[in-house]
C-alpha cells in the first residue's frame, strides 16, 4: 500500500473516529485533541499497519490506547487552574488579627479551677500535668500507686464539671 493510498484510507475512516473520540472524552475540545493525536500516530506508525487487516479497528485501538494513557497520566498529576475569580479570593482572605487573648483567658480560668481543687488532688494532678509518671508521683507524695491514679482521675472529673466548654 502506497503512502497516498494509506492516507486516503485514513481520511475515509476519520468520520467514524470523531464521534468515538467524543464518546470517550465527553468534551468537544478534548475530542479534537484526541482525534488529531490518533491521526498523527497512525501516520507516523504506517509501517506497523498490516495490509489487509481492519484499518478502522486499528485506528480505534490507537485512539483508545491514547485516551487510556492520557487518563492515567492526568490521574497522577492534578491539574491546577490559575484562573481564580477575584470575588472568590476576597472571601477567603482572613482579615482578622490573631492574638492569644482568648486562650490566655481560658487558661486563666483553668488555672483558677485547678487551684480550687482539694490539696491532695491538686498536687497529684499538677505533677501529672508536668509530665511525671504515676509511679514517680507516688514516690514523691509517698502514696500508693492506686491512690495517685484515682486522685488524678477524680481531679479530671472535677475540672470537667467546673469548666464550661
């Protein structure tokens, strides 16, 4: 088959390829790109076509493979559009000033409630809060391990009931 005959055969099949490209991509512009890529690959790989086989099926296979490869590539790499409307960006800008005022007030309330705990509960809780392990607290306070654990547990329960969320 000569190059001219091959090109004419591909041109006659192009009417069948365009709807197939659109059915794969569901987008007219992407379908045009897929169609062009398919024709280009068919022309560059003319030597791989076996004369006498179904040209239409060969072109469909090329198109399907290009579509699948592009889909996989796009799945790995997320496309990001730089066209963000200004009115959307205006709503996402945080215009408030940040300070630690609210957290300082909350921490003051918590410290106040910790100081109001009974002495045995407060000591165990503060040592635990500073990072000491139960066994170390038991040794420092010269109390049994179970007593220390229960005091810390009850101190937490008291604090939760006293401090509003």
